[in-house]
């Protein structure tokens, strides 16, 4: 602590070194415009190189600046344009500059610290920057869908086709087994919670058994609430070499979202209206019975009378081959998004961005839907010349009805019923309003009835708020010192309900028909920080020093009540005959203190950065101990005397981040109640009082190459991420009376490569083609494991199907399964369990992922596309087992062969789940200005229309509904289980957008 | 300079604030083990005792004990379209150690054993202000008996696979011992418990409130004299199966078993146990719903009885009322339209108590022991004691084998859905095979035991059941 304190003081002393002021000055003024069109560029920054002197252009693109006598150099910058440096000869007072559009995003500002950024030209890390425009090119239900295929190094996978989200983002491979495994999301400085709250359908599916919510509830991760339309840009810090400033939340990378701010210039009102629909994009199919005899053979009755009645039942049916999937999931919902925003600034120094969203997406199943409304107000105010304050707030409401899908043990899942129902039986609602019951209702379930009766609404109200005050303490020509205080809150209430009335067939077999779940989660995350940033500008270098402190606090309280035996129509859980309650609470507090030095020298060619972040957390065994997360990086723009090469940058970065324990510190007492008397026994989970954060050290190196006058950019990055002190839930031999204990130990090493090629093969006034290709691969290996191999807690269906397994020397993402047999039984029909070969069958994660984006602009038309190719990876398709086992698979011969092979010890459920998907296609047309103006009676500046499609086509060898599926939702390991999921959909949108 | 002073002050304040704020957050969901350290009081003993008994109940109220043993013994079907393994890994193939069919009857019992052992270790050795020496002995004897019961539950489902014997060291992973060794250990544990009871004296009561399952079914087991009956009954059962052991029989133990079972039956001679006593014994009492929520899981709509159970019941047997019709249940090559009366899904059945070791079982065990010891006449007396109580005419088996047949009939219907009794008998009488029984599916392997749970194998770094050590 002492050391950190003294370094802060020495930093402050540095400030006291004063810089000389200029002796003589002149006024230089000019206008900044867009290259080609000549339109003014508003709010471009104009800086005198080698000083902190600078200004911004006004709404006419004009600026005026005092510069010293003698030759001077000005740098002009604006996000979205390529920066330019111009020489102003001695005595000159005019400087007009035109900037080219930065179509390949060669120059953006990249986050390096809490309050510091650096130009991407110098950045030492491979930070991916996604503009709001690129993010929202094709509409998506939630932000995570919109990220698919756009970040090299990220595997973004959707868990099912149910409306409203449930998407996992994984940056640079698997970095943990038991701790947080999702990237940290930060919006305008607010740490945003991305929990997945289970809605409690387990009470009716019993997928995980019991009465309480489970990991098989087809959960939605709560970044789904973010309104993607408000986003100005997203920066993705992919690993600890960039994210060490986020301490024990940084291991999995950080997704930093900046929302739009008001800006000077004309007040701009944008209105966008989207209409869309969706349709089922893949089906399993089912055996169709060709004759009554075939059906009778399937039933396998031997009594003559029974056979006759079966044949008669078949013959009586009007439709012999129902396509149940089409009948149930055949909705063509009417979807819409209405987006409006107002953006501007007042002469009093206030800038504002106000936006609203109303969104509705229907599901493929009747009565499923996803609805979201949001209102955002971002305000900025300049007070005097030194103080800037900003306040951003967003209020969000979302409501999702996602139906019932995924694993179940009650038979409620539609696919469970379909897989047991002979094709000639009509399950649909009959003209008299009833639903068929009897033979059809296997396990007493009619999924068509459930769409009408069973409700699963999840209601989220969320408030995001952030505030920032920045005070300029010192502003001299050669140095500045800023003091910034910022903070934010993310508070939400997630209310989940499951209403399964006693009138539903599925309830009628229960001892107490009628199930109600009423869940309530309140999650609060707050963070606050303060820091100083000092910039010292010398002729030879620019040094940026920052230091500060931060605090994060998170409170969560998740309560769920399940009622059994509820009168139909009643939604008050207190009226149930039996009530079951579960609650989980948590408080986490963290504090950090950090310092960082960035040193830019050699004519802005060499950037060196060093930083350190000390952090402590209440979840650690010793909550008062600071853990240190250092980082070092360097980048060098190599002078290349070759005409075709504009820029060559070499970069190397090292950083360490942590992953704080989420539990495991204490041995709790488990209370067991017997006849109302409370008893205690030690939990079967042994506590570990010395638990500490996992630490991830990453070294990343690469080069960035800009060619042909900015027409092509190549990025290449290699990384090695090593995670130590893994928090392991080590299996303790159950014969000791305990099942597991948290320990720190073991190591995972991830290696990976990320390549990017962006180019503009065609760039003419009428036609342009921008093409981007990204490649990323990553493999993680368990290099040390101080415990015997174990099945992680993520959930699986046993080794006969395939489960994740953590084993030293194996890939972290390996699948273990029974596959093979040392000797079949005497009859040669099955493999005795002792002879089954339990083995590692392959990697569940893809070998590599490639994204292709192509944007063509032809006059007023624009065509954009994104193709996502994932090579390799394995999934466990249990959905097939449902149809194989019942003899109702579409291909009965294949099913019989597969079951026979399964009996002989072959894991027939493992399948390659690589794919090629057309993620996005958008065809846009900008209406001529005259037409736009006429349409909106002279008020509109411009208008455009678009036709878009998402997930239009998939090519895969996977025989299930969707190779991306995960029955257990987001998981660090073992997300490859496919159990009767919600089918995937193709989505179509028509958009009209106008700017007033 | 004034501004710089302000900066330095502000920075100092920030750093100080950062270092001073309290980073500790205490757990708010549950107490930790620290809460129970220190000398036992009557309150904490009650909590620990309830913890052991509730854990024991939970681990018995499980698939392996209540369903799988019955499926193996050909009495029970569980057919569930969503879960083929209820058939595929019981009657159609072998239980997989990684799934619920092959992973049960293990961890839960060992947790109960550990909890019981922790309680025994926490007991004072001499009298304290809270407990008399007699109370301490009674408590120790009771929990040693419960430990023995849980060990028996493990070994009866794992049979020749073996089981481990815990030591006081929570971290010690001990060898897998063979069945004979485990049974010898259980027998010794029961004898040491009996010695505790002797030291306590028959009129002593345990210093905590027992659940009603131990007090309300004809006998109050909080009284040491009754605990002795429970202990001797269990010891007689163990000794009978040690005597009968199909691979390593010890016929001398049949006489021991007869003595112990007779003691457990209050000294009643062969054929002299009144019907009214049949239901006496310790029970599990279940409380569905609420925060306790421990329903008897037999109440399960996907359960049926093997049609043979219905076909074989003799005319006039009043135990036939345990078999009721149900809607047809079919799948995976099995079908039935009957079920156990307690399996019908209802709140009443969820609350139905489950016998742990009833006198009726002890009578039939004694009949078995008599039969094996060559005392056919006494065996017949005990058989007919049960038989005639259910409206059937007496039988007169002429030899050991026909007596076995008669006993198996009585045990099947007397103890239907009360645990693995029939599985134990079929296995030890060497009748769990196609010579005696129908194959339920084409690939029926006649499973006799479940393997060691995958989690245990993994923790030991092996992939298949290690050979048990003697």
C-alpha cells in the first residue's frame, strides 16, 4: 500500500513541473470538410502537434486556433474519418482540410484505461471496434445476436430458437471452469450485470428434478435488455493483456459499449420503423405411417382384436401424416421495431441524445413473444471552461414469453410428445374448442393445449445510470491535468412466472394439479471511481499518467416460490396447497487502486505502456489482501520505405487479470427439516478458507499492416493466455461423506490466432465494395491439474451420451464419452458395461471460425452480407434419441442401425456441429433527397428503405435443429447438449428510416 | 500553488478512502460450520441428530433404494417416454455409473454416515451438565446403529462390487472392501452399539426428540430397551445374509441370526408373533410440501408393477389390495396396467410412511434362518404366522427348496415396495437368472447390483470398478 501511495505522490509532483508558454502567437482558422462531397465536418478536433492546444470545429466545420509564429503542424481528427496532419507555414493563417471517410475503421480511439484512450494507429492490443452502424446493419432481437460473426476471437452462440435472447459470448477460448465465464460488459462506464436468471419452468419440466428453477430453464442472459440502436460503438478487449484494468473481472475480456452522445450542429431527429416476420428454418421430421398394418406392427400388440382396432383407428384418421412441427411452430409472427432518437446541442453548452425503442418479436409457437421498450436520455453539460459533466440514463422494460422447450422429465416438451405420437393422430385444437386426449396424449401432454394454457412471462424492469464529472485542473500548452469522478448503477428487477393451470392435461397426473412459479430477482451493481490523468507533452515525447481508485459493489437476491395445487385462473402463489421457496442472496464488494503510464515517442511511432492495478474482493479468502494485476505493452510503427505499404505496426502486450471466486470460501451448514424440526449437518461441499482469484496472464503480439493507400488492412495476432490458480470444485470421493471442495490449482493454457483482412477492392463514386474476412482459432489445454479428472458441474446426461471432462493433458473443451467396446456379449448385440470404452472423443469447440462481410454500394443501393463459418466442434444430439427410441424417427432404418450401434457401445449421438450460416443480408436504398423531402413535406433530410434477413440459411452436417444449441444455456464447459430445443427461425425485416 | 495543494489533498483523501473502506462481506444465506463449534448442548445435539436422521431419510427416499431394487427384483417398472434409461439401463442393459441408474445408493448414505460419525465424535465421553453418562451411551449406540443401517444400504445395492468403510479422517479415501468384510464390519458396529445400550440401561431415553417414525409405530425407540430390539433385528438380518452368502456361506451364523431375531421379536417363539406386531418398527415419515418437502417418492405416476406380480398373487390374499389397476403404461418393450397402491400420485401417498425394519420382515427373516439351519418345522410356523394373517391357508413345504419358494412368496407381498429385500433374497438364493425368471426385455442382463458411482471412480482416478479388497 505504501508503495502505491508514494507513486501517486510522485505523479502529482510531476504535475508541478511547469511548461513554458508560447512567446508570440497568430490566429489560424479554416474549414474541415468531407473529401469529395465538401460537406462540413462538425466537431472535428484540430490540434497543434506537440502541444495540448486544440479546438473543435463548429456546425459549419469551421475552427480557429492560436498557434505560435513559425512553421506549425496541425492534426485534424474526427471519428469515422481518416486523420490528417498538415503543415502550416510560418505566417500562414488559413488551413482548410478535407478528410476521407474511414471505411475500414483505420483510426479509432481505443480504451487503455479507466479514463485514457489511444489512437488505434498506436494501440498495442488487437482491440476490435464495432461501430453502431455495423452492429445494427441487420436488425436483431438482442445485442448478442448482432455481435455474431463480427468479432475475431469471439465465439457467439445462441442457445435456442426461443424468442428474446439466450446467447453466449466467449472470447479467446475457455478461461475458467467454475468462475465467471462471460465477458464483462461495460456501458458508458457502468458495469452491467449479465446474469441468467432461471424462470422456474423446471417446476413443470422437472428437467433438473424438484420444484425449483434450474440451469435447464432455457435462461436468457440479461445483456438482452440493452438497446443496440443506442450504441455509438463497441470495443472488445479480448483478454487480460488489454483488460487488466478490470482486475478480477477481466479474465474473460471486456465489451465496452459507448452510447451515442449529443453533438453540436443541426438537431437531428431519426425515426426508424421496422416490420418483420420469422419462420421455422429447420425441422426434425417424423416417421409417417403408410398403413394401418404398419401402425399395428409398431404398437406390437398380439391380440387380434387389438390389431383390428389399431388398423381401424388409422383408417379413420383424415390426415395420415401430420407435420406436428409445422403445425405447432408454424406461426409467421408480425414483428416490429419503432426507434426514434433526437440528437443535438444547445448554445448553452448542453448536448443531448434522447432515444426510444418499442419492439415486438413473435415466436414460432402461438403466444410466444419478446417485447422490449426502452428510453434513454444522455445529457452532457459544459460548465465554464474546465468542468464537464455527463449523465446517461436508460430505463428498459422487457417481457418475454418463451414457451416450454429443452429437456424435460414430465413429457411437457412438444418434441417429447411428437416423438411418441404416431403421425396420423391429430393433436390440434378441434373445431369444438377441445384438444384431443387419449392415445395421442403421451405422458398426458398436448403441446397445442399448452400454447393456450401454459404461460411463462418474464418481466424485467431495468435502470442503467451513469454520471461523470471531469475537471480540468491544469491546462497549459505543454501539459494538462484532469480529475475525473465517475460512477454508475445497474439495477433491475426480473420477475418470472410460470402458470400451468390444473386444466392442462400435463397437470392432471400430478398429485396436486396446477403449478405456479413466482420468481423475483433483484440485482444491483454499482461502481464508482476517481482518477487523475496527466498529459505531459514534450518535443520528444508525450507522457500520459493516470492513477485512481475504484469500487464495485454487487447485491443480488433471487427468490422463487413454487406452488402446487393451484385453482385454475389463480396467479397468487399463496393460494397453493403446497408452497416451496428458495432464495439466494449475495453481496460482493471490491476495491481497487491503479496507476498507469503511457509514453508516446519517436515521432509518435513508439508507444510504451505500463500499468498496475491492485484489487481486493470480499469473495477472496482474505478479503483485505490486494492482488496485483500488472500490464506492459509496446507498439512500434515501423518506417517502411515501400510505396504500397502505408503503415506497418508491430505490437506486443502482456497483462494479467483475475477471476474472483464466486463461492467456495465457507463450509456451510445444510439445514434439513424433519417433521418441522430443523437439523443441521455439514454441507457436502467442503469450504476452502484460503480461496483466491484465478489469475490469467496473457501475452499477445501481432502486426497491423495498411496497404495501397488505405485500401487494405491486414491484422495478425497471436496470443497465449495462461490461467493459473483455477478455482476447482474438486470432486471428493463421495465415500468420505463429502462431494466436493473448492480449491485453487491447475492451469489452462490457451493459444490462438486472429487474422483480419479488410479491403476496398472497388472504390469509385458510383460503386464501392468493402470486403472483410476474419479468422480466429483458439485451443485451450489443461496443462496442470492437481486433482483427478472430473466432470464439471455444468450438467450432462452421462458418459453414454457425452460429457465435458477436465483432465490434465487434454483440451479443456474435450468431450468424454463411452465409445467402443472391448468385447460384445455372446450374442454380439450389446456391450456389457464392464467392456465399454470410456474415452475422449473430441473437441466440443470449433477449430476455427471465419467471418465474411461484404458491402456493396451502387449509387443509392447498398447490399451487405455476413457469412459465419465455424469449422469443427462436436455436439451431443439427444433429440435423436427421443425419436430413435420410440421407433418414430423419420428414417426408421437409420434409427434402428444407430440404436444397434449404441447398444454395442458406439456413441451415435456425437455429431459434428460446424456450420456455415448466412447471418445477415441487407439490401438498402437511399431515397433521393428530393423524394425524401417530398414524402415528409420538406422536413426530412433523407430517407432509406431496407430489406433484411437474419440466419437465412445454414449448411451443416449436424442432424439436429440447430448446431448452436445448448440445453443448459450459457456454460463455460459442456454447452453442447442438444435436448429437444426450441426450433431456430429465419427472420425477415423491412425498414424505413428517415432523418429530420 | 493553491490549486496544487487542493489536488494533493484530494488525492490523499481518495487513497485513504480506498484503503480504509471495509472489504468484508459475511455470508448471508446460511450459517457456516463455525456456528456449531464448542461443547454440545441439548439444543445442538437435537439439531445434529435431526440432521443425521433427515439425511438418512433423504438417502433412502431415492431411486436406487425404492425403485431400482424392485426393478432388478422384477417387481417394478418405471416407464417414462422422456427418459429411456429407466428401462434401458435396468432391464435392457447395465446401469451406467455416470447416470442415475448406476450412480445411486452411495453418496447420500456416506453423507449420513459422516454426519452420524461427526455427532458421535462430538459426544462427550463422560457426563456433563447437559448429559448423563447413560444418555451419552444411548445416543452413541443409536447413531452407531444408524451408521450400520446406512452401510447395509450401500452394500445391499452394491453387493460383490464392495463398499468403503469411513474413518474419522474426513479426507481419507479408503479401499473398496469386499462384501464379506463390509458385513463383518457392520456386525461389529452393531455389537459395539449394543454394548453402548447395555451400558446405558434399558430404561434410559435418548436426550433428544426423535421423529415420529421412531416413536409412533407401536414402539418408542427413544427408549433404549426398544433400540436394542432395532439393533438386534438389524444384526439378525446381517448375520442371516452373512450365513447365506452365495459365494462365501457361513452356516454357523444361522443360529446366531435366529437368536438375535428372536431377541428383536421380544423373545416370541416361532409362529408366536401376533399380527398386531407386524407393523411395529421404525419408519420414515414423509412431509410433502413446505420448506421440508420430503415426499415419499414412491408416489409416482410413471410407476407400474410387473404384470407377474398381479398374476402370481394367490386367491384370497388380502395383501392383493396393494395391487391396483392403472391406465396402461407401455414403452421400451414393457407394458403393464397395474401398479402399487402407494404409487398412485396423491398427496396422501406422498405422505405415506415407509417401514425401515418391521417385525413382519423379522419374522420372515427368522423363517429363512430356521429353514437354512435345518429347522423346517420352525420355519413353517413363522411362514404360516404371516400367511394366515392375510386370509390364506397354511402351507406345509416338504423341503428346504419348497420352503424357500413359500418364503419368497410371503416376502414379496408382505414387503412390496419397501426396499431391496426381494433383490437380496433372489441374489443369495441364486435365483436372479433366466432359469428362474422371465427375461423382461430381449437384452435383459439380470442385473444384481449397481456399480460404483462415476464420481467415486473419478475421485480415485480410475474408470472401472476397482477390485474390492478383503
